[in-house]
C-alpha cells in the first residue's frame, strides 16, 4: 500500500521514550478529511487515552476547511480511534500498571484511509533529555570531523 505522511509530532521522541508502536484508524468528518488532504493538521499538544473501553485522541488540531461553512467541526474536538478490543485491552493494561502513556507520533494516508501511529512510551526526565541532546551533538561532531578528513 502507498503510505503518504501528513504530519509528525515533533516532541514525541524528545519528551517520551517510545517502546512500542501501534497503528490506529481515526473517525473523521468529510470536511476534516479535506483539510487533512491540504496538510492543515497539528499533533503537537495531542495525546490519546482510553475511556469506557474505547480509545480517543485529545488536542489534535485540524483547521476548519475553507469551503466547509456549516459542515465544519470544532478544530480541537475529541476524536475516536479505531482499534481492536484486544489491542485496547493490551494498551489499557500497560497504561494502568506500568505508567505508560499513549503518544501520537504521526498521521498518514495508507491507501485512501487516514491512520494514526500511536507510540507507547514513558515520559523522560530532564537529565534523560540532556543525555539524548549530548549524544546527538557528539554524533554530529564525529560526522563533521570525518567529513573534513576526506
């Protein structure tokens, strides 16, 4: 299937240690799909949660479609995620027992369907973030020094 990336969450890997990923469908209206096709979606402050045996995403901003008039929905409304009951139970167990959280990583088209990639991860402490930044900086310096030696 053809996969076309729409949006990525820039803070997902910075704020969380992602252990596992899961793909979920998402329930959208027609004007939201048109707005997503134009690339007007933001995952920055969004998160997912399980409530009453169903998975929802909160804080995902989809800009209103320009020609949508009365059919436009609230840009920050709660949207339902489509997962199997087995997947929801697995995620629910991880969230409740081990302190994991569901973080949206990316939004993409898979064929004609919009899919959301959810990461299952734990929040990083400040010193973990500093370690990651130091590692990236060291790798970049090594690459630069090797590039100049040639």
